[in-house]
C-alpha cells in the first residue's frame, strides 16, 4: 500500500508539473470568461445600421417605422428586466409603496410569457420612464442608473435625389453603389455603409395574397415589398418589416370588413396561459420552472465534463506507460514493486490529477458566478443552485471514478503492450469509437431519459457511467440504478484483473504490439 | 566466515516458445563477493538476472535469494540496474535517485540526504538540480547506477553497467563497485568486456547459449587454457623439448619479414603447472640461439574466446 501511494504521489507530482495539465485546468475558465466577454463586446460593438425607406405607396412607411421602433423598445424592455433582476433588493422594504413588487414580478413574468403583448402594454402605460418609477422602490440603493441599449437600426436620408415618379428598378439602379458598398453615407460627419433599402412600390397592394383568391403577384419574385441588402445573415430587420406590414394589412382588411380594430387587438391579446407541470413533484410544486429545465439538462453538461476529463486522464496514463516502457524504467520499477502495485499507483495518481482538474473547473465556475455579476450570470446562478441542491454532484463523482477505473484499466493494458504512441493508435481506435457513443446519444437521452435506448445503454458497462449520469436527474427506476451499479462494479473488478494480467506480461514485452490471439493467450495465462 | 549464500540457482530453465533462453543453470554466490556474469550477446544473462529478480518466472528449477524463494519478499535489500537504461526525463537528478530509494523503503528524508551524498562523492554534485533530459548519456547512466544502489542494498545486480561509459567514468564505476564490496555488499555484474571482470571479480560465471560453461575464480579460469610460449630462433628447434608438461610444439608462419632469412618461429603449449623456465633451460643446453622468447599469462579474454569463440563467431555471422 505504501508503494502504491509513493507511485501515485510521483505520478501526481509529475503530472501537475506538465504544461498540458495547466492548459487543461485553465482552458475551461478561459472559455467561460471568453464567451461572456466576447458576447458583451459583440453586443456593444455592433454598429448602428442605416436603412433607407422609400414608400411609394404612402401607406406602409409609418408601419415599418413603427415596427423598427417597437423592435428597439423590445430590446429596452429585455435589458430593463435583466437590469431589475440584477439590482433588486435582497429583502423587500417593509414600507413598500403600493404593490410595486408584485407589479414588477408581473412584468418579468409577462416578458417571459408573451413578449409582444408585454411591449404593447408597457408602451401604452408610459414606456421606460413609467417603468423606472415603478421599479425604483425595489432596487438596491447603490444600483447603477439604467443604461438603455442603443438603437440598432436608424433611418437614413437618401444620398441621391429620387424623383417621385421613378420606377422601382430606377430607384434600385440609382442606389446600387451604396447598396453594393462601393459608396457610403455621410451621417454626422462619419461615413457609414447603407445597410438596407426597403422599397414599397406604388402598386404594392396588387401583390397582397388572400387565401382562396388567384395569386396575381406570385409570378414575380420581387412582387410586394422589396428588401435590398447584401447582408443575408442579419434577419432581424426583414423579419420586423414583414411582421409590421402584414399586421397593417390585416388591420386594413378588418376595417374593410367592418370589424373594429381595437376589438381585434383585444381579441389578439387574450390568452390562456399554459402551465407546464411535473407529475413527480409534490402537490403545489408541480410548476416547471427554469430551474427544473436546468435540472433536466445539467446532466448533459456533466456527461460532457466527464468525457473531456476522462479522455485527458486516460491519454496521459497511456503516454506515461509507454514512456516508462520505451525507457525501460519499468524494469527498475518492477524490481522494487509488483506490477499490480505499479498499476494501482498509476491509476490512483492520474485519477487524483483528473479530480484536481475537475475541482479546479468547478471552483473557477463558482468564482466566475460570484465575481462576474452580468446579465447572463443570473441564469448561471440558478444553474449553480440547482447543482448544489440536487444529488447530481455525488452522482457525478461516483460515475466519474467508476468510468475512470474502467477506461483507465483498458488504456493501461493497451499502453503496456505498445512501445510507441504510434503503435498504440491502432489499438486505441476501437476504444475511441466506443467512447464516442455516449457523446452522440447525450442530448437524445436527456430528452428521453427513461426510454428504451437509455435503458439498454445503461446496462452496457462501458456506457453505464455516461448514460446513468445522463439520466441522473430523471429519477431512473431503482432496478436500473442498483442493477447497473452492481454490473459496473463487477466489470471494473474484471477489467482491472484482466488488464493487470496483460500489464504484467505486456510491460516487459519488446517488439511489435501483439495480435488479438496473443492478447487472448495473455488473458488465459496463469501467473 | 562462512555465511549462507546470497544467491543460489538450481537447474533453472526458461523457454520462449521453442527457443531456450536459459538451459538448466545452477550456481551459488557467496556473500560479500564481486561476481562477474559473463557471456556473449544473447547468451541468456539478462534473462537469468530477470528471473533472479522475479520479474520473469522460470519454467523450471528453483531460485533462493537472500534466504528467500522469491525476490519480491527481499526486494528492498536488492539493488538492480537493468541492461537498457532509462530514467524519467522530466525529473531532477536528486529527486529520481531519492524516488527509487523510497520505493526501496527508505524514508523521504534519508533518501534525499543519501542522494546528495552519492552525487557529491561520485562527481555529479553540480548536476543535482538538473533535469535528467539535460544530461549526457554517460552521466545519465551514472545517475541510474546511483539510483540503483542508493538504498545500500545487500545484493547489487548490475546488468552491463560499463556499456556506454567513457574510460574515466568506467574507473569511477569500478571504484563504486569496490567501495560497495568493501562495505560488505555483494555485487553481481554482467559484462562482455573481460578487462573489467579481470580487475574486479572474485568469481565469475560464464554462460553461452543459455548454458553454463564456467564457474570459478580468475585462477580457475586461467587454468582452463594451456600456457603458451613463443620462440624465434635461427635454426630448427631440434631436438624438440620433450616433457610430460609439454603439450605440443608447432611451427608458426612468420608474421613479418625477419632480419635473417633463417628465422623460424615456434609455439609451445604447456601444462598450467609447468615452469616455462624449463624451455629456456632446454634451449641453452642444446645451444639453440634464441632471438625471441615470449611467455604470457593467458588473459581472461583468451579464456572467453577459447570457451565461447566458435559460438560467438557463428552468432555474429548469422
């Protein structure tokens, strides 16, 4: 036992000194920080985009303008909701005026359920100023002032004169240098490209399509409203335009058929909420919250984490065994310790460094949540609370250790048979194929955690750690939990016993890696 | 003083498939000696050593080491340097010596102190903090020898310790072996360079093709081949010296053109007990004028070639 510890300590100490280990430890927090800073940076650096609106029909221009403004208001509302969530008092004041708290809760709820309706509603009740007054009592004293997002789309003046009687083709022709990016607009002394041209032709009404009627406008692809832009990926503007114009047309239709628009709007805002409930919860707690959704998906993250850190550990184990073998250090070691002690020491040492990596990842995640109070971290905090309150962490620790023991045993045996990493590659191939399977089925199993595929995979020991981790949040049947665990533990014992046999014969081998028959012979060997 | 032998092999054999690496070898090594383990390449030295250390299991026969039937039980009292040398490249020199010593049961503190002491005594003090990968091959090998013996084992087994060392370091290593023998440790080393064996060994074992061909002291080895006298004279060696001790008299071709055309060369093989003076005496009495009289003690090298010569050549040509 003392020898195992000595070997484990050396393996751990040497592994911790390698660059790869630190790269692995730092990679995760760097990605985490990178993603959020990049996102923030991206949102801030996207320039305001200028569009040109030419409305020859004279009927829809104002609707498009309104739609773009509404899109902007929606973003303000979203930003405001996260601002409130972030800067809310931990304890509500005792002498809270009115039902400010409830109203804010209502607003946050509404935004989550039906954004469009919520925007309409708060615009009607007074816009952002009203909201700030409403929210003031629930905010912390030291809350920073609300900083609404910039407008993303701004209307520009046409850089060329467009005669009133110009045809659509003519207008596009005149503006082509700006649309193609060869020329740019001069706005407030700064040059900005023209992002899009929205052209509403005079006879646009003839392109309106009605169900049941013959479709006159369908033959020409540019019939109806024309949206000219060389940027095809940013679909926010065309989507907003399409929505607003269709809504205007429908309103016109209602008027034409003698229906009151206010009635229609009220009808459209009528809704029956759909509550998503979980039958496994206690009475009164059935509501499916965001946290529950997280709970459902958290195991996927853990499976992924497990996969990455398992891969890292077994790879290191493999290359390390091959180093000892090709350097013939193994002989000195075997004159001092038994092959089993050597194997166990290595398993333990590398396993410890794997756990260190994971602990460092979880710690950095925790620190990140604590010290980076951004908009997005609100969700992460919830996620974190889910982790701490549920039994996912114990599951993860058990399945990580089990998976590690299982795969490390196999990779150690492979390493003991090969003199170079190159030789090991061909023996590793089938293992890699097997390891990919849990990764591929990961999302599928999270969606159907107690389905046939999930259950079958749980009973295959090589997949058990991944699949059972994947199902951990869905309370799998007790037979599955106990049965697969017993099977898994037995398989680990078998794998370690067999790889111990291969290991002690393999480490002293020289020359080509063995063929399958020879490996089988090694497994049958008595000693 | 008569002690139990540190090592005793009885009819030990090891086969790899149809190839017999070690065939029915028996020998005994007394405590406190320097024991040479000699043989040509592929003779089975390394296999025998691995079986002694219980890294390989013999197919038949028994091994007793330090009074135990299995080296595993006494592995802390054994030091081993394998034939193919290698160390962890990223570790520091002192740390690797200390690590192997702790694996042999030394405390961390004692192992560390011993590592620095050995490095200082054998001229590697300046490299104590270097990483192994920065050492030259010869220095690395010295470090490995030190790591094999740092725990002061009763029995030291060195497989080809001299290969790859320059003459100066070979001497340092010889000194180390002598130091250990003086301290009462038993040293077994294998080599195919006879000079080292000749200078160091109390006893030696010679194996070839997996079989023991000689086991004894240096004197025993010398006794194996006849003593040889080479004469040069200007006439026929007649009458030829005759005695029970003279095994043969043969004329040899001249190696180089002699000053005198009449010069002839003779080789006389003698029994080991024979006194070469008797040849001189004979020539003097018969008035045979000698221009050369060579008598040399046969070297271990000659013994080696004599015993395994044909096999080794055959092996080399294959």
